[in-house]
């Protein structure tokens, strides 16, 4: 799910079993948008407790120590896959 805040967007990935949601905030246009815009840049990646609709504005960010290391690893892998696609 993408949410537009000015020209900043967010995508979420919930982990029901861990009870957290990863939030990736980026500038630019939403994925799949117009081709003549500037490249997008990830501005932040953080975790919040609860489901994706409850992410808020990041005031409730969790410390990485409070997030299951497997969930952190999965999100880092997702970001690495995105970075590889940019280089391709």
C-alpha cells in the first residue's frame, strides 16, 4: 500500500507473527508512475508495532533490538533486491 504525503510515499510490509510492520518511505513518484520523473530515493526504513494501517508518521518507531532479527533480515533482503533492480 502506498500513501502520498506531498511527494513522499510509504510502502508497508507487515509480519503478523512478529506483530510489527516495516515502513519504507521514499521520495519521488509511486512505483510504476511516470517515466520522466527523477529517480526515487529511499528516505527511511523503520518498524512499528502492529498492522500496516497503524504506522502513523513514524513517531512510534521501534528500536531494531525490539524487532525479531529474522524480520529485520527479510526487510534488508527486500531492500537489497530493490537496489539490484536499480543497477540492472
